[in-house]
C-alpha cells in the first residue's frame, strides 16, 4: 500500500523566504497572540505566543525551477505562514490540517494543471485517486476558503 506524505517547505527554501520572499519582500515577524495559523514549515497550527511570519511563496515556480520546466501562466504566489526562526519541521507523518474540506490540485511534469478535486478531507484514497492518472507528477493541497497552498504531495 502506498503512503502519501505531506511535504513541508524545505529548510533551504525557508531560509531564503526568511530573507526575501517570492514577491521580493523582506520578512516581518510577529508574535501570534491567538494561535491557529497553519504553519507550512512544520505542518501544524501555531500556538499562542509563537513568533511567525506571513511570506509570499510560489510553490509551483520553485518546483518548476528545480525540474527545468516552465509553468507558464500557472505560476502563482500566495501568502503562507512560517516560523520566523528555523524549526524542527513536522513531528508526525500524519496528513496535516485535518477535518476540513480541501482542494487537491493536480499538476503534470510540465507544470500544467491537470484538474482539481474537492475532498471532505485529504486521505489515502483521495491521493490514490489523484495519482491514478500517470500524467500527474504532484498534487497541491489548498484551503477551500481562500485557495491558500497548504502542502504538496509528490508521486513516489
């Protein structure tokens, strides 16, 4: 049985985003008084009092650059929360941010959208369905409310 793993933003990319984000802005950190922000560095919600930052991130652009493809018009950037300082990353292999409707956006190896699916909650069956198409190279999991990128799952 295949297990699908959520991929956080890598430590190398996080270091870059803390210096200059994908919109060319410097990071501004804040103390999260309330908690609950979906952190893309460790794939959990923030706790009250943690120091975090909201930065602009272009996940498909960065993936495309690492694979040598041009995502064309599918290149987009959006806001993501991260810890303002390096963290240990995820502490579990469980799929993060459970219990909410999500959109699974499928991409080809050429960086083109192949389709999307609304799911009640991402699970093994939803990812198996997404990767049943051999043309799918990766899947972005996004929040339904704002369309925000939450995490990525890749084939293999």
